[in-house]
C-alpha cells in the first residue's frame, strides 16, 4: 500500500510570461515524480492556473526491483575496475569506485541508484538564513533580472485583437491588475521603454519599433490608457522625382485598325519655303496621312461595303457608323470617304439641329449627321412595307420621323411599341420622356401623337387608365408616385366594347365575374 504526500501548485496572480516557462515548470514536477490530479486554468489566460499534485512516499518491494538494483550495482563495479586497469599504467590511483560514498547531512551513505527516491533533508527548511544547498535551475533563476522577459514579451499574452483597427491592444489598467502593480508603476515602465504618454484622445500617436512590430499609446474617450501594437508595414515602392517633358518631345501614339501604334517622334517639323509643313508620314501629326489611300468603290457599292461595319443605332432605328472608324477600316482618308458620300447626295445639314437630308438608295434610306463632339456619322435604315421606316439591321427599333406629326393611331403604336422594355410583371413599358428623346421628338409633340391615337393622360397616379387595343395588345398611360408619365402595353385578353374611328378600340378590361 502506497502513502501519498500532496502539494498545491499555482502560477501566481500574474501567471507565466511565456508558454515555455509553463512547460518547464510542469516538466520539473514530473522529474520529481509529482502527479497532477487537478489543474484549473483561467478562462481568459491559459498561463494562469491553480492545481493539486501528489506523489508516493513509499514503494512496495518486489523481487524484480531488487534484482535490477543488484545488477546495476554489479555493473558499476565492473566498469570502475575496468577503468582502473587503464589508469594504473600511468600511476594514477584507482578511481573513487573503491572509496566510500559521501555521507549526507542525515548521516547516511548515498547508495547506488536503485530506483527509489532519495531522502531529502528538511531540518533547515524553516531557517531563513540557511543556504540553498541544491543547485539552482532555470526556474529558480527567473527571479534574476537577466532572466526576466522584456516588457514587450511580458505584455504579449495579455493583448487582444483591436476592435477599432489593425493589430492588438491591452489596457494599462488591465496590466496593473494582472501583475498586481499600480498604474504608476506601469506608466513608469512605459516611459522607461521610450513611450510618450498622450495627453488626450486627440494627441497624435508616437510609434516605437521592437523586433519588426510597431507599438504606440492612445487615450480613449473615457480617459483610459491603451497600449497597441501592429506589424510594421512593408515598403513596396520608392518615390523618385520625374522631369516635365516639353511639348516638342511628346510622343503621340494612336492605334490604327489593326491594333498597331503609329508613333511621331522628335521635334515638330519646320515649315519649308512655301510655308507648309513637310509631308513625311513619320513627322506629321495627322493620323489619316499615315494611312495609304485605297481606291473606294462608288455609288451603291460603297454603301454595301460599309453596311457590315455599321452597328445598331442607339437613338433610333437602323444602323450607324462614324466616318473616322469607317475610314480606318477601309484604309482610306475621311476626305475620300466624304467625297464618296457626296457623290451619292449624302451631305450634312446646314446646322446640327436641322433635319438630316435623307437619300433613298434602293430599298434603304441614308443620311449624315454630326454629334456634339463634331464627329460625322452615316445612318441607314430600311423602308417598311407600309411606307414607314423599319430597322436596317432587323432589330426592334422604330423610325423617329413619324412619331410626332399626328400619324395614324396604328402607326404611332407600331413605331413606339418596339422601344418599350419588358417589366417584371410580364408587360412592356417605357417612360414617355425617354421615348420622345430616343425618337428625337419634343415630349409635347410625342405626347400629342399618343393622345391622337386615343390614349388618355391620367390626372393623378390613382386614376384608372383608359385602354386602347392595337395589333392584339392593349396600350395605356399611367403616372407613378413621382408624377412620371409611362406608356404601357401587354397582350390583350379582353374584347373591346366601343369602336374608335381612328383605328384603335377604347376598352376597359372585363372582370372575371362578367
């Protein structure tokens, strides 16, 4: 039967500075044959704990232990004799194998290591002036100043992630409680480490660097002093001073049709004796002069060649293309391209706000216009079977010229129907102002065309709309909460009750109970 002795173990209020010191403490307990039977760490800091350990004061004697001890003693004797034979040749005395073991304070000889724990003298444990007979280990040397962790290492286990920025932070008041020190002692340690105590929350932080990390102090709105740290940012570039370039040495780079770049290098060319600049392509700034002139087809063949290069017109039906793009694609100059258009009768209007001059070529209508930036565009569209224009590219886009001048009701709705966009409810709708802008008409004229077709503008957003039917669909006007007027259309599911001499039928939807 074993007898036990117990020992209370604790890390103290401040806890261990590093996990390595905690491991050293637990390993020393194991070497002394202490068995930890209770271990309770703090929830917020695993380096602070209390516990209970025990170890046996007496072991049961067994034949195996006795035989092992005897064998070890005999082996030690043989080793000592073998060593003495070699040392005897040099005149040295026999080693201390034959000498008696030194006696302990208790008057007993130190026996060979037989597996039993040696008896420790406890007579002078209570004497405060007695010297420590046992050699000091690393744990005992922790009280030495050289073995203590630095201030920056000691605060690491107590720091938590900063909730108001990058890095980690800890309150000075919290450190004082953990280390059982006063706030004045902590502040004094901060000053000795080189920190500058801020006066208030608006004070600019003063950063310190230690082992690749930045440290600084700040005061929050409640007047509490906090210590912060974060990783030092890594520099990814360095700034250099550049020089201003003169206009004569600027390299002008403009991409051509093939994605290549023409570069004009050197100084601006000097005029010759006639007063004109040289015509060298490498020195001129005109990108069109860098393109070799290619003979263009004439007549309708020119329009057929540019038709695949045109895109859908954003503000109306049909297709369009800028002369600058078309000239690069056809490898010619804009002047040659405009001359080809002029041969077909395509000319710009006298003023950008004037109506374009439309020319009928075959089954298509063609015209030129100029945008706000001075760019020239060519436009084209097919003529519909009813005499109104239809999209040149086959897309759903109506002509802009017949929407505002009191056309037939069916024609107005057919023109504007293709500009309406689908809604989440399955219908199609469009803001009246946007539709008028896309058709190039004033909103008042466009609205007059819609009312002439039989549509009624509601006075309020809550007024019931008046429906008219056209081509299997019903159309109506409504106002939203922002007082914006919208044109709506959806598939017709009801039959009309009243005829309209303008071609549409004004009707109201039937209820399911009718």
